[in-house]
């Protein structure tokens, strides 16, 4: 543990030093003595302190000192040492925020107590602060929910590359949040005020794709009765999001490569090119590497867009994020549907945990919405979930119980048994006080709740 840092402000220039030395002998600490209010305040402004000790000779000066300290650091615990203690000064000092008021003559005896008490108090507050921050740990990032290590890695890449202009390829199964990544990159970039232009390469018919992307001149083809700007130009200065880039026809892949290399576009039917400055973020749920091998996707374009790749993990690889997301989606759906639903039943939660989620977050969101819409009770239950999910999850659970002798299955079973035992013991010790239990276990409270849910542990069974 770090040493406490104590600042003595002793304008009288008399008592401070010996007491400071005495104090320093009580326990190891960093000590500084300032002999004027001004120097004391400067030290307060420059550094962080755990305790202030102030000497006083008259009621006025003590209160003035305390007032100055309160302004510089409102949370600093402060002890006043008075060489002529009296009730009036004591009252003034305590009113001005002093943590304690001691007679200098008896200070050696009293100071140790005061010191231990005040330092313990400030350490407790520090610990609470750490805990509070842990509980409020940002498990959300730019529209993403999730605190699994796999997602933390994704947030970190987004943070690192967002402000550079480098093109990015986002890969991942359907519903994993590829569009969220693209939007997060744009929002965090220097071009956030410029347009974010999504283009769904899979949804636009091939015949229209070229003029959509590149624009056209009037009369370029039948029906082109007006000159039109393409989406690439429209994204000038901003971000072009090429969703499902694997669906782009080969001929357009070549044209797109040219845009990326030359940063110029030529509208259909135009003679001249126009300069554009866009950042391209491409996304695909298909295996582009394989498509390159089979000749469906141009290798040169692949190299060009694959400068930085962000690969989103499937939901089934995100551990407890399933619970976190399910809780969030339940609350959201309940609010939207004006239904007083407090959450999912433990069984329903367990079904969600063991399902393999081929449709990832989007599928989870839909399943939970359906459950909230269907349920007639205060918690959504297994019977409210889509049948295919329940059936598939049931099979998964059975195959797990099938005395799997593999390392991972065995380890998972041991971890599960350990978790349940640990949580039961912990909650028994704290008689169901989850906050106290979380503090002891050094776990964020939300995590503790989710673990309890996962093991079907109810707080009420631990209350005396
Ligand atoms: N980590 C997350 N936290 C909260 N919501 C999420 C998260 N990931 C995805 N979503 C939500 O799930 C839905 C699907 O996300 P998104 O459209 O970004 O996926 P996608 O990978 O582009 O899917 P597709 O390949 O089907 O286009 C959206 O409603 C999105 O807001
Ligand atoms: Mg998408």
C-alpha cells in the first residue's frame, strides 16, 4: 500500500515541526511542512494529500486556514492543533469542516488516534471509489454492449484506428454488429461531421449499382434524364460504408479499386473525373479469403481494403455478454411495449446461455422481444422463447451432460461447480447482502448478479 501523504500548515512557525516529526514516527508517511497559508495552499493545488494538519493560535486564523483548505481541496480530512484550546475555537473549526480539533499539549496521545481513524476513513473512501468505478465499468462502448475480453479487444482496435484515415475491413457472422463498428469508426473520426454513407452492395440490383455508386451524366443511358451524383461523391470528406462488399460484381470491383487508388470518380457517361476524398469501410459476412481463392473477389481489391481488419467474434464466443445483452433487450422491449416485465426467468436465461446463436446479437434481440411480447407474467419464461431456440438449446445441454471426457467439457464442469459453491458460501456469509458480497469477492455487482442468475441462486434464500 502506498504511504499516506500529510501536509502540515503551520503559520505560527512553532508547533508544526516537532509534531510533524512525531507524527512521522507513528507510521511511515510522506510529510511536508509549510509555514504560511499561501505556501500551504500552493502545495494543496500542486499535489494530492491524504491529511492536512493545521496549527492555530487564534480562532480567526484557524477558521481562515480551514476555509482556504476547503476551497483548494473540499475532501481533504483536516486536523487542527491548538495551543490555547477553547470551546469557541473548537466550534468554529468543526463548523469550518475540521475533522478533528486537538489540544497541542495533549496532541501526542490524541493525534495518533485521530490519524489512524482519519486515514482509515480516507482509505475506505478510496476503496469505495475503486469499487464504484469497477461496478460502473464501461461495459458499453459506442452503442456496443459487452464486457467480454473478445469485445474489449474490438473496442481497443476501434479506438486505435478511428482517428486515422486508413480503410478498414469489418468481418464477422451475420448480426455481430459490423454496421455498429462502421458507425463507431465514423463517429470517432475527424470526419464525424461529414456524411456517413452506407451502401448495401447486396441489395442494389447489378444494373443499377454502377450509377448508384458513381453517378451519371444526363443521357448516359435510357432513363437518365437528369445528371446525378453517385454515393461515392456524396460521401466526399466523410465515410463510405460498403456493406456486403463481397456481393459487388467483378466489373465494379475493378472500378472501385480505381477509386480507392486514384481517389477520383468518373460518373457514367462523363468524360472527366472528379476528385473525392473518402474513407472506405467495407464489411462482409462472407469469407473473402476463400472468395479470392475461387476468383469471385479480386485479389488486388482485397489487399487494398484489407489494410486493417476488425473481426467481430460470434455471440457464442462472448461468454456472459449473452446475459448482459438479454437483460438490456428485455428492459428495452418491456419499455417499448409498456409491459411491466422485470426480466427473464432463470430457466429462460439458461436456455439463452446454451444456445449457439447463428444469427448472433440480432437473433438474441428478436428472441427476447418475442418473449417479452408473449409472456403473461412478470418474468419471461422458456415457453415464451421461440421453439427452435428452446429445442436447440435443450439438445446442446443434453450433449454437454453426456459425460464428455474432453478437457474443455471437464474444465467447464469444474468451473461451474466451483462458481456455484463459491457463490453459495459467499452469500451465506453475507446473508444475501449482494453489495457486501461483491466487495468481498472484488466483483462488480452486476457480474455477481449475473453469476447468481446463471446458477439459479436467489438472494432471498440467503436472507436470515
Ligand atoms: N454488442 C452489441 N450491443 C448492443 N447491440 C448490438 C451489439 N451488436 C449488435 N447489436 C445490434 O444488433 C443488430 C445487428 O447489428 P448490425 O446490423 O451492426 O450487425 P451486422 O453484423 O451488420 O449484421 P448483418 O451481417 O446481418 O448485416 C443491430 O440492431 C445492432 O444495434
Ligand atoms: Mg449489416
